[in-house]
C-alpha cells in the first residue's frame, strides 16, 4: 500500500511540474519548450561499440576482406553473422577515424 501511494504521489508531482512548465508564458503570451540543440551529434555517443570493434578486428585479421569466408567460419564468426552483416560491420570499423577506434589492429 505504501509503495502504490508513493508512486501516485511522485506521478502527481511530475504532472504538476509539467503543467506549470507548459503554462508558463513569455511576454508575447506563447509557450516555449526548450529541448536542446538537436542539430549537433552527441559527442559521447560512439559510432561503434568496443565489443563490435574487437569482433571486426578479429575477423579482418583472420580473413582480410574475404567476407564470404568470414561468414562461413563458425570459430571466428561466433555471432553467426551473414556475409552482408560481416561486410557492413568491417566497413564501418575501417571507416572510423583513428580517435574513434578503441581497438586497433
């Protein structure tokens, strides 16, 4: 009972805050909602995870650019990715800038 009443109180609090935010008006009488600048990419977001980079490096070191062999080898291709998936991942890794690479060959 205590948990459900605290959840109701918290949701009521956030509803009130939202209503206050939406009804606050500027000098022209219009409501302004600030969401941040979405035109710039997030500098903290990685193009490719370290796990994916390590995987790409391992298959590239084993087979170079022979994506068909990469896809067929179950020991190296432990994720069992298709030829196109392996090719896309490897190309994505090879196109990363040096400062974006967390794993180097």
